C-alpha cells in the first residue's frame, strides 16, 4: 500500500529544480527509479517538459563538452568522470557543470548564493523493528539533500566564509539526527548483506564528514573572535567545539587562553 507515500514524488520534483532547458545525465541509474519518477512527472503530469534526460552508463568529458552548447548540464554527485577544467555548482540534488572560465566562475558564485529549497517534509526515524524498501527510498533522497548542503558548506569553508559554512552544515545534521543516525551502526549490522545496506554506511560516513567540517568551521570562527579580542564569543565557540569533540586539544588550549585574557582585562 503506497497511499500517502510521497517521498518518491517529492524527490522527483526536487531533482527537477534545475535551470530552463537543462540536460540531466542519469549516469548509472536503474530504469525503474528514480528515472521512473522523472518520466511520470514529465509524461503524465507534464511537469518540466523542457528538461532533457540522458540515460547512460558512464559520462565522458566529450559528452559534457558537446552538451554544454545545448543547455545547462547537470550530473549526479557520485559521477566518476574527470572534471578537470570544469566547476561543479551545488545548485540542488544534481550538480551543474560549467567551464572553469570567467563566465563559469560568475555562474558558480551565483549558484552558491541561491540556496536550494527541498521538499523535505516530516522526517521519520529509521530506528524500528523492520527496515522497508520505502525507508531506503527516503534515505536515498535525504542522503542527497544532506550531500548538497555538505558540498555547499565545503565550498564556503574553502573560501574562509565560516559563518556561511556553519549555516549550510546545520541542516544536514538535523536531518540525519532525526533519521536516527546514532543508531545506524546497529541498523547496518541488522540488514548488512541486503543490497540497500550500503545506503546506511554511506550516510554514516557522510555524517562523520559533516560533523568534522562543522567542528572545524566553529573552531576557525572562534579563532577570528579571539584575534578580534571578542573573548566571550570566542569562549562560546570553543565550548561548542568541545561539546562535539571533547578531545580537541587545540580548542582546550585556546579556551584557556581566552579565559586568561579575560582575567587580565
């Protein structure tokens, strides 16, 4: 019974939040899903009929180059093609590919400014007796949403825009915690061997990467406050770091430095 099961429908619509006349490379996807959702939306609901799908096992730089002349090109996040000479813009579920030139750099920063809005809805925890196929559909969608925000946070962090990075990384942390990420190791042990168990592992790995980057961004933001002699704000930042990573030696040392500086004043 798939009544009120909207995740596939919403996920399909989120994938199609792309530029007009976009070209989507559906590299390596099975024909049943989520290609099925996309074709349903186009052929039955006549939604985003301007978007072209290219179903292919492997994307090549030649295909990217030839299609860039026809419209905005989008690829999956786990595509293995060599993107030397291109920029990947985290605009949504799929990444947009642009040339690494003056115009492409302009598009990159414009795309980074336009934060994607996903139809996330109410998140149900996966911590229960039996994991269903529908649960894995939900996890696949949520994983890609989280990966989008992580990629955006990663870019902002690389530009030393720590406040923006922290803002982007908060959302996937909330999503994954509501899914019950703390119990994913137990879930994996219970379902390992099934063909969709890898979703659990990849989500766990992503969570660890997000926490690591989020902690680093908090630490570097606190360092800026310290350099500005805003010791109260710096202390607050270092304490947040230690809450996430109690063994962070640098944060402990800087926290002590801040307290000494406050005492002197």
